[in-house]
C-alpha cells in the first residue's frame, strides 16, 4: 500500500487531500508512522523523528495515529488478497507477499492478475496500491518499491539482473545501514558491484553472509511465501517521552511490558524460555555520518541487551517481569534511559511443552487465563497490575501477533 496510514486519513478527510500529511510524531520524541507523497517531497519519511520532520516540512499536517482503524482496513485488504491467492504472507499492516502460482492461469497472465488485484483494491477501499510481480520474493519486493506510487511492475526472469544491477546495494533485503557502509568502503555501491565482487575477498570482509548476499545480488532468492510462520519471539518496548532513571518508573515499565508479552504469548498458544531486556541509553554518543555524502545524520544512542534463559518455559507475566527487573539491576545502568523493551524467545507451543509430573499446581496459569478472559470481554485496559506506566513517546504502528 502507498503511504498507507496517510492515504487512509486523506481518504476519510477530504480536506487533507493534496496536503503534506504526516501520521504520528505527535509528541516530542514521536516518530513518523507514515508520510503522504506530498510530505515526502520535503524529505519526510517513515520512522523519522518528529522534530526532524517538522524541520523539513514546517507546514506539514500532523495527524495522530489511529491503529485500530488502520488494522480494520488491513483486514479488509487481506480479504481481497484472499480472492487472488490462498498463499499470503503478511509483512506488516500495509504489505504482504502473495504466491499466485496456482491462480495466475485464472487471469490469463501475471500482468492481468496484477491489474485485477489493483482494480479490486481501488474499488473496495478507495486506496492506492503498488504491485511488483517476479519469480522471487526479493525481486518482487524491489519491483513493488520501484513501481510506487500507485503502479505495477512485472519483471520477467530474463530481466532480473538488468533491473537489479544498477540499483544501490542498500536495496537488497538484509543490507542495513551498517553493512551498507562496510560494502561502500569496499567499493561496492551497486547491486551489480556486489554480484561481480571477488567472493573470497567479500567473505573475508563480511563473513558468512557473503555467499547469500551475492546470490541475492544475482536475483536468486529461494525463500517461499509462508503464510503460517511460527513466531520466533514476542516483545514489547517503548520510547519514553522523557528519559527515565527512577527505579520505580523502570520497574513499572518492565512490569507493563512483561504482562503484555505474557498476554500475547498465551493468545498465540506459546511459552518461552529466554527473557531479553533491551535498553537504549539517553545520552547520545555522536552522530551518524554518511559515507556516501558526508552528511551528519541522527544521533547515536547506545543500545544494550541482557538475557537469561529459564529452566522451564513460561507465559507468566510475573516470572518474566522478575527476570527483567533482575537483569536491569545486574546491568547497573548509571544514567537515564530513553527506551526499555522486554522480549521472550526460544519459544515452543504450549501443547508441546514437557510437563513436570511433580510440579505443584500452576496457579499463575489459571490467573493468566482469567486475566485474558476479562480483557477479552471488557477491553485491554479493564484490568492490569497496579503500577504507573511512564508516558510513551509514540504508539506502536505495528500489529503484534497475539494482540
């Protein structure tokens, strides 16, 4: 979907059409959830800090996120996608992969299927959508990005390298800012450069990732569209409106995060063994400097993590909270923090968990299921631990599994 949240706001509020709409970033530390194409002309992009968006686009119209609305529209979209394929892999509220191998013959060609899908979405939602069609996930995703806004691009197999090679290496899935800087330092600025680079030298420079990256550079991506991926972790985090150092506020945040993680795990039917605490410090250590143009970027805030693996898997908020607090105490952080997160990984399905024959009755499991029933009936805020949660800088813009 194109500027999904902003497009919905412009659809539902005609007075916003044609204006630079910026969704989110409504607080001092909030980030941009979506920017209309009018706002993007000023350099505003998603995930950009709100203060920077205001500098670039002082006349922008800032709109609070309405994630419940966006989620409902996303559900509507997935119903439409289901008319074109049963194999759907959601990536986010506004993006998905469809494997249309089994249904393309019903439309005559991949091109006609793409046209029909775009027309159906426009008809039923009044929203713009871009579609990329190729023989692999990587190329389809890149084609979709290149077709924006409101476009369609089909890439035949014999045109894959012709399309990829001139593009910046950052376009490859898995090449983040840090790896991109390393590759540029090696003289690799385009995907074609990466494809042609000496394999042994690349492996020495970046390690085991070299082989897979060079295959991707040639458009070889064997990952399948998977509609029912098992979760690997479950986490909750937030950036504070103001830096936090008081232990009471820290433990309140960790308690709220632990309970949210536990609730979502129970809803998914999973338990986890490894608790991880994520900490972003509040004092910046310099700014990122782009090797491409030498410009200074966003400030660097150190990110720390601490983990502990439990002897038994759990979906008990109290257990997760106690471990997270113990990890915080052991970390001995002596300065304010701007972000805290709690996650549980090393997951296993509840039905597959090994039972302890001599374990006492698990009252926490009964408590958790009771809390879940109350929440399901009366809403997420109906019952919670008696702690004061610190104010969050911005609401999450993701649909979380189990929520």
